[in-house]
C-alpha cells in the first residue's frame, strides 16, 4: 500500500475498520457460496478482531494515527481545564507576541538585508579618531574628491559608491507654489547599476549622469513617493522639481522595494552626486562611502589589504589637501589626520536610527525574552501539577504497554497545542504592537518609516520560537511522566514531594526573572522621569516656532520687518528671531580665543538671536543687558554661566572680549545668562554664547541670512492654532521668506525624550505583566501545595498546632524560594545594568531606591498571591479530615 494511502487512512480510521470488516465478510460469504460450511469458513479466517487489527496496522501510518490520537486527547484535556488552559494560552500569547513584535522591529532596523544584489558584499567606510572633547568618535562622512581618489585606487577589486544622508529638504513642483518636504539623497551614478536595480518607470541614474558638476539636472523618484504623491501617474516623467535655485527633470521611478540605504527613512528623490555644490570642495565631508567587492572576490583575504590601501590613499590625500584643515591649529590637524579607517558590513544599510536604537532594542529584546521565560515557567508549573495528578494514568498506560517515547509524545503534543493556540493569539498581538511601538519613536517632523513585513523571515522565527516554547513547557514534565514506575505510582508514588520541589524551584526562577525585569524597568523609568523633569531654564509655554528659509538669503532688515508684521497679528504676544531653535537638530561650534590667545581646547557652541529673544524664551539675564537693534555680529555677545566660568573664572565677564578663533574680529560681552540646554537634554551644561541676528561682513555691511526661526509667543494656550494664519501672513509678504517647518518648543523638548519614553513605557508594561504572571504562578503553586497537604494540615490542627504554625507551614518554603529568587534577580540585574549604563540619566544601579522598589513590588505580589492559599489552609476542617481517614 502506498504511503499516501496509509497517511489518508489515518484520518478515516472508523471507515477503514468498516471496510476491513466488510471485506472479511465478503470473503466468508464467498467461501460459503462455494460450498464450505459456514462455521468452518469463519474458523478458517480466525478472530475477526485480530484480523481487523492486523489489517489496520498494515493499511495505516501508525505513527501518524497515534499522533492524531494524542492531539484529540490533548485537546480534550485542555477543554476539560478551560480556565487553566485559557490562562496558559494568554500568558504564552503575550510572551510569544512580544517576542515576534520585537523581532520584527529589530530585524527591520538592524538585520534585514537591503533588496539589492550583492548585499553581502557591501561595506561602509568610516574613520575612528579622537574627538574635540577627547573622546573616541566615528566619522562616517567623506569629501567627494577624497572619494574619487579612493575609487580610482581600488577599481580593480571593488567599486566605491557615494550616498548622502536622506535630508528632509524643501522642494517645489513646477505647478505648485507650496513648499513640500521630501527626503532627498545625492548618489553617485554607479549606485543603481551596482545594486542591480531596475526602474519601475523611465530610467535610473547612470554613471554618465555623474560626469561633472551641474551637468546632469536629473532626478529619480522612489516608487513609494511616486505612489503616494502622484498616484502612480506615468506622466510624471519630464516634470520639473525645484530645490533651492536648481531645477531637476524627473527621468524615472525606482524599483518598488528599494527605499534607499538609510534604514528607517524612505528616500523620495535620488539626485546625481555631482549636482550638489559640495561635491567639488576638498575639505567638506558630506556623504557616506560604500565599498562593494566585485563578484568572486574573497572578502576574507581581500578586505584587510583593501582597508590598508584605502587608508593610505585617503591619508595621502588629506595630507596634501591645502584647504582641508584651513585655520586649524597643528594639534587639531594632527588629531584629524590620526585616524583609523574601518570597513563595516552594510548589507542592512546604515542610519542614525540604527545607531540610536541599537542598544535600546537590545534591552527591549531582553525584556520580552524574560517575560516569555516567566510565562513558560508559569505554564510548566501548571503542567507539572497536572502531570503529578496524572501519575496513576501514566502508570496504567505503561502497564498496558505504552512506551516511553509514546508518553513523551503525549505530553509534548499537549504542549504543542498550547503553544499553537498561544501563537495564533500572539500573532494578532504582534501585528498590532510592532507598528504601535514604531509610532512611539516617531518625532512629528521626521517620522521613522520601517517596512515591517510578515514574511518568511518572521514565519521562520515564529516557528523556531514555538519549538523552543514547546520544549520549555513540555520536555521536563514529559520526561518526568515517562519515568513513572507503574508499581510505585499505583501505590501512591515513590516520592510524593518531588512535584512540589520542582515547583518551588520554578518559583525561584520565576521570581528571579521577574525581579530582573522590575529592576531594569525601574532604572529606565526613573531615568526617563529625571530627564523629563530636568530644569530647562527657559519656558516652553505657548511658543510657536516658524522655521523659515530665504533662498539665496535676505538682509536682516527683511527678517525684522517680517517679525514686526507677525507681532501685529491677532493672538500674538511677542515675536523674536533665532538662527535655529533650542534643542533642535542644528548645532554649530567654533574655537574661542581670549585676548588673541591660543584657541580653546574644546569647541564652544553659539546661536544667533534677535533683541527680545531672551524675554520671549523667559531666559533671565544674570548680568549686563540684552541685545539692542544696533548691535551686530561680530561685535556684541551674550554668554552663559559656563562660558563665563570657563574663560573668565572669578571675574565679571561683562565688558570682556573674545574672538571666534585667532585673528578674528572681537566680540564684546554685554550680558550673562543662566545655562540652558541648547542641543541635548542628556548632556551637561556647556559653554555657549549668543550673537545678534544681524551679521555684518568685513566691510561692515549687513550679510544676508538664508534661514532663521521666528519664535512666536501666543496669547492662546494652543500655539499651533495660529500656525496656518502666520504661515500665510509670511507668504503674502512675498519678500523671499518661506516657512519650511512649523513646530512648538514643547514638541522639541518632548522629542528629546522619545527613546527614554519608549523604553520606560515598554519597561513599565513588561514589569506589570511579569508581576501578574509571577503572582498567578505563585498562587497556583501554593494552592496546589495546600490541596496536596490538606490531610497533613488537618492532622496538625487536630493535635493542636496554632494558626501561626499552619501559616508558616504553608508559606515558609515559598517565601524562602522568593527570597532566593529575588537575590538572584538582583545579581543578574546588576550584571545587566553594567552593559547599559550609558542609557541611564542620573541613575545608578546601586541606588537604594532602585533595589527597594523591585523588592517591595515582588513582596507585595507574593503576599497577595499567598493570601488565598493561607485562607484555604486555615479553613481546613480537622474533623472532616479525620472522619475521612
């Protein structure tokens, strides 16, 4: 009989038995019809039951049939204990769903290869050096001339590709007046061919489009942008897009799956590298450089020689470069030239999002794994209790011939049913939670965009996870159940306390994992709270920020006139101008020289502001005065406290002077302000000075400003309510100023804590889940223990044991396990915290409150979980027990 027939017969056992019986009867009838005696004919065929079993075994795949029987039996067992099964399924579903959601995020951001050919041959070039503040840093940016020299040097073994960041850029379409934001990337002409990409429409950029500065004003749309901006209109080819003062013609649309090499950002427009004005400047590093090995080149033996060759070529270029270090001191030149070139695998792309969230996602992965382990231990405890209760059933199965393999299969099948049911629920949770978590890390102005497909990679991970869960849940109970000795089990068991010992060890494990989750979560929650509550030194209330661009630039008087028009608008309280907002993405530093002395060892940051900016931001003056309309830059300056203490310790800085580097114009300090965070809430206060938003050139004439930010303090509580009218007011003036982005100062402050808020929110959630699971597990074990020891408790009460001794009898072992598990969890927590210390803000793992909080939480949970079991033990009726005896 064919294998397929044996498999199909396993699903139709009853029908097969009927067919066997009918066939046997037909043979008997045929023998009788041929003249044989009916009794003799039946005796000749033998026992009908034996014949049926023999024939059944031949016609059916026995292992499959036994598996189906185990599945039916396991399902009946789950259905019989509905409440317990439901609790187990939900516990596991939460753990499995969290793991799958975390995998989707981590895979999409860190591991998933780019949809290009040869992703495993792609590497990113970077340089490690000592930063201006004396700390090791990694420089990922390169100048185009340096890139060209290196590309020529290694062309026989590898290709170099230049790709800029996907900057959010102001663009204007030929038929529209409104500015749009689009992520624009400049790429070398060989990128699309080397990546093996084909256009969805038109053509892609080619090496010929990168032949010289300004010679190829072409643009390629990404398929995603073509879809949501133009509705896949093929007439988009030939349209013009304006970026600053350049006009680009759309020549094609990229492939559907390729969204650029910057993971987390979907590129909208690809432009030729040579169309960027920075591509001809030797000393400006502005794009990334990728190396793609040629097919057939062995990376093991080739990469290191290539790295050394590229390092030597780049070093020679920079040493000979006359403009690369212009104005830098010899010490700075030596520091910048002392770099180590590094090649990192870049098959999954590179992005700041990867850099920022790599360790946070690692913590998230650890938390979800711990929650899954707690759930598994919890359910394993339940199954152990059930296995102990079924010891006599197992003994009976062994007595009638069931092998150990069959018993293991029986228990594992039940575990698999639980895991599969939990996976179905967990898949729904993962489908919802992964996009939800991604939404939590999205700042409003630059939302992260990650593709989170539920494809084969996710499916394989889910299947592997289910296998691990099945083994964690069922392997030990299965081995214990299969090792039952029939005679001993039927007599009551060799060691009736063995299941309780296992369950107590499980409690210790569960508590250890739970305390670890609580400990890490409390560290992150406290860190977030302290960062969120850090004193700012300025007000964020009712502050609207209109980030504005001016094309080729506008004179300060134009900016001042626009600010005056905004002040006259209804609902506006005050208006000031800054070069860029506090805690925004822009930061610019410079060397500072005191009395023509040597440049400061560390750079100092600065900000252009208009008169009235300090009062609008509610930043008080400690000494001196605010800027006046006649003040210009260079000329007047206001410094913060750290600047004054650093460069004028013990002196009154008002009236003192400094310059931005040696032999530069002098700035005279006219005021001092308190320290305020200007770029990053996590960084300590640093030296900062303000200059008037009224720069003048060497001849004393005003200098045009290309961008600035109108800081508007509104009368109403919601500053965004005025955004549209103020944007329209600026556009109607037609003086070259255009609003490119609108936000509030409060949003910028909130954006600073997105990462901490994410991990604190998730940590708090998983801590609550871990506590809940631990409480359920502890309750189940204690309740089982009381039921098993009911006779002992009754006898003790009958002979005069006090209620206190009964409570101690019920809870002592469990609380001992809780104490041991708690200590183990804290030790693990200290070890884990050492690897993520850099993620904390003003929090140490050794702080007493970080230890007390998890300990109190687990103790309170334990008390609540033990209370029902204690009450049940105290309500035991000794008379009833003795009567039963």
